[in-house]
């Protein structure tokens, strides 16, 4: 009781000093008074009193911004010193209530929210942690360091992915432009001009820009894996592969290059996939995993791959990916790899029997029909199956306008040929007449 009474007396004395300094508009004196009050509470381990004093001091009439900022920054140092989780949460909530709506402590508020979200996550409350983080729009903070902004947004994306909220994760990820990771930091302004916003230094626990780049693309791989967008996953691995620290270490780039090769094989054929395929084949590092070069060369030829032979060759390699960066490719990837042959067949055939298609794919007729139906439903290709006749037609159905346009084009070509033929006949006739006269 005596200790508590002594603490209250000291706080009361300092509150009188703080009031005098505040009314005199003495910034340094006010800051000193409020931080001394907090220090007294901390040394006495009076956590409830500390929380009460933080709220009380912030609400005093005409309280100076500099004093509030100093008070919040001082109290944030005590968060890790609290005896238990409940005291820590109460202190963070008290500081949040003080910093809410105040631009001059917006960075401190963002850091507090991040700490609180971390506690919620550790307690298994992923949804609550994600909701807390989404309240803060750090991209509007002019004084926050670029790396800290990126790290905060990446944490928002990660929590959304953890709670299976893929739509919001995509929206948040678009706040980060991939070009920001390629910025030349040496060209940034070292000394801000007068009138410019002073950017704070990022805390020591914030990763470097290249580390953030890797985290960003690993999160994007998680996002694109949800929709099995193999080409985008491949591009993400390609970006990780280009990071200097990865490219210098064979233990890091070999697993990444393996993943690039697998996802190139799984990706549908288009100009982007073709460009990535050719650039990967030209990579000298591919010689370290020569069997993957053979796999990619089979892809370049756009030939129907003998599935049984391919799977016997690469089955172990496919299973080994479970222990590699990014984890297992999964059963769905194995099925999609098998379906790739259907896309190749559709490029060479306009019509084919189901029996012949099943033979080319090393499948039964029922399995071939199922795979083909799945690809049509997913709009990977256009096809129609005549089941009584057992024939697959890969040509897209044309509407009346397309048919009329086709007829019109054919007539135009026909008339053009007739005109050219008439001109050649007339020319030959004239030459023949001249020869007769001579």
C-alpha cells in the first residue's frame, strides 16, 4: 500500500509539472514529463496504471503532438517486457486507442497492429489476425521505409492465404509492383530536400529488398497453386531463380531450376511459355541437370510423347519434388502432364477416333473420354465427341455469320484466281499472235 501510495504521489507531482509545461507550450519539458511518468509505472511494474496513464495523458486538453509521439514510442519499448500475454495485449490496445486517427503516429500504430496480429495468430485466431492487418493501408504512409511497407503488405497477403481468402490476397498483392524489387537503391536520394517527407529507417527485423522479393514470389506461388496456373507459377520460380543470392548457390538454384522445368512442361503452349522454354534451354546451368534438358527438348518438338516411357523415366524425379523447394507437385500435376498430349493431338488432327486417341495417350477409351471431357469443361480446348460413332472432332462450331464470311472469302479468292487466269490467257494469246505474224 505504501509503495502504491508513493507511486501515485510521484505521478501526481509529475502530472502537475506536465500541465505547467503543456500550458507554457514547452515541447521538450512536456515530453520529459510524460516519459518520466511512464518510466515510473514501468519500474514499479504497475501495468494497469501504465495503461491508464497513457490514455489519460493523451486526452489532456491541448496535448502536444510531440508529447503523444514520445509517449507512444516510449511505451512500445515496454511491450516485450510485460509478464504475460494478457498484459501485453492490454498495453497494445491502450496504445492503439491513443494512436487511432492520428497521422503523426500512424507508423507506430501499424507496428502495434502487426504485434497484436502476431499474438492472435499464435493463439490460432488466423481470421482475427487477418482482419486486424487489413485495417491498415501502409501504402499511404509517406514516412514509412519502403522495405517496411512491402514487409507489412506481404504479411497481409500471407494471412489471407492462411485463411483461404484468395480474392483478398490477390487484391493486396497488387499493391506491390514487381518492378520495385529491381529498383537501383544507389540512385535513391540520400539527403532529402527541404520540404520533403523524412522517411524513417526500417526496424532491424525487416528483411532486405532481395529477401522480400523471394518472400513475395513464394507467396504468389501459393496463390497461383490454388488455381493450378502453371505458367504463372513458372514465372514466379523464374523470378526467384534470378535473385543473385540464389543464382550464386547451387544448392538453391538447382531445386528452383527443376521446378521451372516441370512447370514449363505443365504449362499450356502459348507465346509466353515458348519464350520461357527457349530461354531456359539456353541456360548453361541446365547442363547440371541434363535429363531435364531432354524433357524440355521433347516439349519443343511439339510431338505426342509416349506417356509410359516418359513416366518410367521421370517418375522418381517427379516424386523427389516433395523434398524440393515449393513441395510436391501433386497428383493433379501428374494428371495435367498426361493431358498435355491431348493438346498436341488437337493441333495435328481435326477428327480422330476415340480408340486411336486412347492409343496415343496410353489410356483406356473411358479414361481418354474422361480426360477430354474435363479439358473441354475447363475450356483448355474445343472438342465434340460423337459417342455412337466413337469420333472426336477438334474443330470449333461456326455460327451463320462465320460461315457466310468464309463463303465470301472463298468467292473473293475464286474470282481473283479467275481474273489472274484470264490475264495470263490473254497474255499468252497476244504472244502467240505476234509469233505467227513474225
